[in-house]
């Protein structure tokens, strides 16, 4: 194995080594509980410390590269990149104005900023998928307009074998529904010195991408989970929640642990099995668990009836840890375990949650507001919401 492959394998190897240490320490903790009817506080701290180390290693191994995506240096693309570079460095936007006019974007006023080159936008969105947990597992649809209206079928589409059951005309419009996904403006405002902009060695396109990437990813990640739908996407946690036995379209079904703020003391992992099987098999086969790192740390200690751990670390680059064979998506915007919290979600998020991106990321150069710095007011429009309410279920830590 060459040095490059060794470097790539190192994080995953360290995760496996840390998990072996975690299992040994946790087994010792469980044995101590059985002997003394209580855990040694030093063992508890050791297990938690190793758990945190696993989280850091797993996060590091999944971190996306910040190198820009390879460009397609065709004439139009190169022209756009050159014009954008000139605008960012000097504020000269005439060439960009002509390019957008040719692309039928001339109706958009120049004071709204100018579009980033297509390769730069594609690179940002691709890297955001690695940083934004829900975006990485949801359906993502680009739009030319500011909203999408999607027809849905709460009772199932009118379908059958045409030679046996012709399409029924008895199904009225009330059997169908419509959900509107609006895009909202997300912004970031990085600053640069004029000296940096004058430096020909600085790739200003890459600089803007790096500066806005984390800000955009953090803001949209929070909204996809907890957004209220007002000037931001609607998060899947903000829809009405009902006991899964009383599920109706428009609500998110939930399974209760039966214990306020905790898993049951006996066979705690049974509630996770119940949660996974509350989802229909057509969704379950693509199911993922979504939780924050504290909840994951608690679940990591669970074993099945044969004494095997239910949680397993990622073993290949770019992979995720798994729970009962399903990938675990770590989202810090999910709530901690508390009384009546909904701290674990499970389902097919590609079927259940839709992210809509309006094509185009814009940058507006502002050399006046924060002299001697040059600000770049950079915006993209994004929306999101649940598109299939049967595909996602929640675990309630209560009765």
C-alpha cells in the first residue's frame, strides 16, 4: 500500500481501533454494574471519553475536500469565469451584465448582484451535500422558478393493470392534494481586503465558495430540521405529531418509549426496532436513523439478545456508522433526549423530504459599507418540506 492509500485508510482504521476500545470499556462497565449494582464513575467517564473520540474521528474522515470541482473550460464557461473574476476584483460588471443578458437574465436588476459561474455553483452545492446532513439524504430538485407545486396522493395513486381495471372515474379531486415548496433567500456576507483581491495568485471564485460554504450549510441544516416555514424551509420536526396508531396524512407518526426522558430500563433497544418497523417496508429498505451525537452516544452502548452491539462504526471512506444495519445521520439540530423530546427520526428521507434549490447563486460587491474591507453579499434561494408523510417516523421519549 502506498503512502497516499495509507493516509486515506488511517482515519477509518483509527475509528475501528477506537470502537474496539469502546466495546472493551463498555463491557467492563456492564460487568461492574452486574457485580455492584452500579457503575464505577471512572469507567463511565472512560466510556464517554472514547465515545467522543470516535465522533471526532468519524467526522474528520467524512470531511469533504475543499478543492474546487474540475472546470469545463469551454468558451462560454471561461468567458463567465473571467468576467466574474474581474467583477470581484475591481467591481467592473459590464461583461457579466452582457453574459446574463444573453442568458435571458437581463430582467434581473444589476443591484441584485451577479451569478457565480455554473461550475462554482455546482461545486458549492456538491460540497454542501457533504456538510448538510438532511440534504445528503433528501431528494434535491433544482428550479428555474421561485416555488414548486407538487401533486400528492394521500390515499395512493389511481393505479392498476389497464386490461383488468381501467382507470376509475369515481376518484374525485379530493383524493389528491397539492403541496407548495417555496424557496427563501439565504445569505452570507464574507469580507476581503483590497490587497487580497489585487493578488493575482488568489483564486477569488474558490475563496468565495470556501467562505460561504459552511455558513450556508449550517443555516440550511438547522432549517431542514427545525425551520418554521416562515422565510425559511419547513423542518420535518415542526409538523404536527401523532401516535403512529392514529396516523393521518399531514402529520408525522411517532412511537413512544414509555418512559419520560429515557429509554426503558429493560430491553431499551426494542423501541428502536419498533420505530424502524413502524415504517412501511417500501420505505424501510432505504431507511436511515437521524439523531445528534449525544443520543448516538447513548445508543452506542446497546446490545442485542446475543450480546452484539447494535451500533457499528464506518469502515470505508465516506461511509457512515450504522445502527441495526441502517445508516446513522448525525444532525446536531436534533434535540437531546429529554422529557417528551423527539430525539430520533427514522425513515426514507429521499422519499419523505424534498429540498428545492433555485438555480443561481448571486454575489453583490459592496466596497462602501465597511471600509477598508470589501463585502460580498452572496445569496441563494432554497426551500424544503415533507413531501411524503408516511416515510418518516419519530421516537418520543415519553408516554
